[in-house]
């Protein structure tokens, strides 16, 4: 992305104010372009068009609603979502982005929204055209959908923009509820304020150095708009730094990963990124013939995050795409979470990733540094039990504080106090956000090691599930990275190790008994653990979050209740 100003702390009250200023000063400048099928430019939005669409939607929300109401955004990938988001901001309404319903793929596609809608009690549902009729039909039998007003935003006349009444918005005003990954059953909405957004956008701009991008620099994003990485790190960052940004559906990446890299090549993208699995998809499914036309030399920042960053994934990607101009120094490992709006830590953009060998029995893994906090933000490592600060190189819980930390969880005072109000017992410093993630500091560099709640404790020994999952993934070509889960279950009054692993869809004939034996041997050799059970799953059935992370807790629940979809030669 190239921008029209240097990285200077924002003085505006909201990102909406920035959009209004840009629309007034350069109404014909394109800010977003959507690529249909990840390839063809099908929709464009200039600042002026986005501003007018947002005003029209805001006017409709103001007609029957009030500031502080919630509006759930139900949209397929596309630019109308962005107009609806800013429409909420313009109206002083709290936006609630949600995962789009999977029409035709599930029996009850709107049921996953019930928990979120019941929790935030919206006054309106802003709905994209493909979902209007299905939402209206579902509302007849689903009380959560029947109570809010259904607004098909694409049918609103842009002339309604003149009816919009400007709102007074402060930095303390809640802008959106970001429901955390995997929270549809017992949802927790993170209250992100307009001030949180501005502070986090400033930090992202600063560390990604968007202000020094080449004249032709742009951003390319395939990440879901309803998830913090896509929403905060791409959509809102584009407006904040004066874009432009080219967008595509996540499905287009999954179907043909070459589309992502072709867009980066075609538009000479400065910034683009995603979790480990996206880079591995490119390595595994892009052919030498497809690589021949790629020029990745303009890709200055390849962000990689959303889970503990894999050194092996980065190495594989570099080996595969350095001939296309990709530079190892472009990789930018970073760490963040929705409760901190998005970005927490990252390093020097122009330096190669910091890799630290891990002391493990299988000798295969390494830890990747995720930099340090920026501006006025602070990060410490604390013992999760004693709440005292850990010494250097000691693993503990990552605690974080600063202006990017959200206001708490929607209508969950106790959980907010527990997660957002922690203080160090030895010094009294606080309040800190308890991230629930484990890591350590080495010379100021953060190394993330795993999730506190995912930690496997067997016979008093701690084991990180991702280490075991990597060991399993290396055992056969039918196992792809990030498609398996390791967790413990209470079996006969003892914690036992359980492994579930998807089988690649191209596999037909496999000796499952031999595979299980190989996996058991590798786990025993590498981790000194005995696997109680190993279950092979159908391709695409392992539960994942919207950002592609495996939901280990849900895997555990489904395993214990016998709900996993097991692989057979016919599947």
C-alpha cells in the first residue's frame, strides 16, 4: 500500500472521519477493487462512492434505530460489506461482522449465528443480496432472526445519503464487536472502540512502513473481512493509509492458491499475508509452470501470524518462490489477537526473521521471534498462577497493555475483569490483558510457544500440541500441515493423548493400521508419549476457526461425543 502521509499519530476521532476527509479531498480515487474468482476486477469503490454508500446505509439505520444499537453484518465476500461497515460507523451503530452462512452446505446454515445474535441483541440485520431471501425464510422459524429489522443494503437508493445526520463520535465510542474465533456456541464479543482502531492502525502503518512504499505499491488481501486480520489489518488499514487494496474471497485462495500470488505479482503488491496454512497451500499446490509467470520482487512485507509461526513453513516457501523474486527478509512474523484489536508485536521490517533452535527430543522444530510491542504499548511474561513476572527465557503467559487493548467483553463483566484487569502481584503494575497465550522474552524478542488452554499435561509433563501435530504431519504424504489436532482426554480417570488427522482428498488406498503404527512410533520417539487413540478424518471436516486455526477444544468435544467424521476408503 502506498499512502499520502507519513506515519504520524492520528488526531481524528474515528476511521469514519478519515474516510469523510478523503472523500472530500479525492472523491474519484479508487480505494478498493474486488477480484471475482480471485482474478477478474468485478467491483470498484472510490472514496466518494464508499462515502455515499455509507451515508445511505447510515440514514436507513438512523430511521428506526439509535446510537449504540447493534447491527449484524451478513454478507458474502465483496465490497458491500465495507459500505455496510462504514454505514454503521456513520450512524453511531455498533457493527457486528459475522461469518457468512454456508448456503447449501449445511442443513441449518443460520444456526451458528444464533448465539451471536442472542448475545448482542441487534436492532438490525444488514444483509447482502445473496442472503436476503434465505434470511427472510429462516426468520420464519428462527426467533433470533425474526426480531431484528432486516435491511437489504444493496437495494437502498444512494440518494438516501442526503438524509444522513452526522453523529458525534468519540474515541471511547464502541465501533464494533469482534466475536472471537470459535465463539459461536458461547460467544464473547470483544468491544473494540474507535480509539482502539486508530491506535492499532497507526502501529500497523508504522511497523509495516506503508509510508515508504513504492509509488505503485498496493495491498492484496484474501483474508475474511469479518475476521480481525482481514478487517483491521487490510480493509481499515487501506482507508487509514490511503490504499488501494485488491480483495478476493478466501475460497478463491483455497481452490487455486496461485490466484493469491498472481494478484500480488500483477498489482506489484507491497503488503499481503496470512497464517501458516496459506503459505503451505502455495508450496503444495502451485506448479512449476504456474510459477514461471510470477514476479514477487515487489512484495516487501509478507505478514505471517494468527498462530505460532512455523520456521519450516517459511523455509519451504522461500525455497519454492525465491526463483520468482521473493526475498526471505520479506517475511514478517507477528503476533496479535482480537482483544488487542489486532496487532501486538512485530520486529524490524527490513530484517530477516529471527529463528531460535528449540531444545526438543526430535530435533526438528524451531521457534520464530515475533518482535516486540511498539509505541506506548507494553508486553510482559507472567506466571499464570502466581501472577508474578517471569525471568528472561522463562515461559509464561503473555500479558499486554496499551491503547490498542479493547474495552472488554460485551456484557461480561466478570470475564472482562479477569482477562482485561490483571496486575502483577510482585510490582502491582497493571492493568494488563491476559492473552491466554504462552511465550517467553529473549533480549526483548517475543517467542510464542502455544495456548495456555491447549497445553497438554500428561503425568505432570507439559507438551505443546502443535509440536506433536508437526510430528504427525511428517509421517505420510496423505497428511497435510494444519489439518490435525493433538489433545488430551480423561480416559479411565487418566489424561491420555488423542490424535485426530485429516486424510488428503486425493488418497484412496491406505493401510490405516500401518499408518497408526508409524504415528505411534514417531510420537513415542519424538515426545516420549503414548498415543491412546489415533483417528483419521475425512478431508475438510476438522473444526477450524475463521482464520484457519484448528479448534482443538471442539475436536476434543467431538471426539468424546463420537461426532467426528472418520475417513474410509470410499470417502
